[in-house]
């Protein structure tokens, strides 16, 4: 039996996010904002935690950084390798691994980045300690996260209300979008953080088109729909509730979603 009570949970996450690659069309612009916000410079050693399809890692490599991308899900790493090959950045190192147990030596990196990635690690204190451990003295951490009060944060609350509970002690991912909570979590390891904000746009012909895309590509939504496949009435009610949730954010054929940027220097 595993010593880690979260091992089964992480196994489910690994499979859950395996269909996430199509979302790269929306997350790519955020990657440019994050890398610029992080002030990534030529020659720096950069780790991208929760690299997904590699959009942040590849963007950092274009600035001349020496980049490593880590993700829990092998299917996403395969997409990242393909993206890196197309963009001419085959020298990026890709690692399958866990944000709570980074497979790198202490003080290996100048910068640690994460775009909507480390926030899904169930134990924030473990993930923060690991990201600090692999940073050089005075190194920087920078990440993009979803605020709880905006669409994606509310969507994950909606999913949580309609899904089996996570293990005891797991933290809701959108808490990483609350600046007060972020400052508290980083406090033992980092200087006072600097914050920024941006807006990600999801073009969609209708809310129904947007929902269908999420059901096919975003693991928690996909699992939710699959779990209700035998109960069409309940599934229809859930979809109606989701559409009502998304409606205030849908303007001019675009779903608008704010994100929080955080940057801090290691103590």
C-alpha cells in the first residue's frame, strides 16, 4: 500500500487531464504574459511546473532560457514535445513528475514558472516548499492562477458540488487566485509577492459550443458528464446550470476570464 494518501487522487488527475491539449489555443496568449511578467532572461535555467502542452516552456525558450518542463500527464508531455519540435525548440527537457515531489536537485533553477498547473497540487504547502527547494538563492517564482470569484473559479466550485470529494486535506485550486492566500502560502519561503492581472478570452459561437468544448477537453467537466451518462434528466439539469453560470461572462461571442499573476523572489 502506498505511503502517500494522495497517490490514488493523483492517479485520477493524471488520467483526467489527458484530453487537455486542445485548450492550448486559449492558454498560449497567457503564456506570453506570464513569461514577460516573470522577467525571464537569456541563459537562465527555468522550470515550468505543470507544463501541459508546453506553451510556457516554449515561450521561455524563445527568450533564450534553458528550459525544463514537468507534468504529471504523459499525453500532455507528448503534445508539448510535438509543439516544441514545430517551434524549433527541441532542446527543452521534458519530465514526467509531480509538483509535490520535484525530481531535481536543490538550487537547480533561476526561475520556476507555472501556468494553471501547480494550483492543482492538493497540498499547497508541499508544492511551495518543493518549488522553493529547486530554486537558487534569490531565484524567482512566477505563476498564473484562476481567481475564485470569476468564471473558472466558479466553474470549479460547480464541479466540486457535483463530484466525489477529494481526499481530506486537499485544497481547492481556485484559492491560488486569492492574493491574500497566495501571500500567506509564499511567506515562509519568499519575499512579499508582486501581483498582476490579465484576461483570457475563449471564442465560442454559443455558450453551448463552449460547454461542449469543455466537456471534451477539460478533464473535470468530462468526468462529470461521463458520470451522468445514465441519467439524462440530471445531465440536462447540470448543463442548464452550467450555461447559466457562464452567461454573464459571454459577450460578443467570447467568454472572458480574468487571471491573477504572481511573482516573488526566494528568501
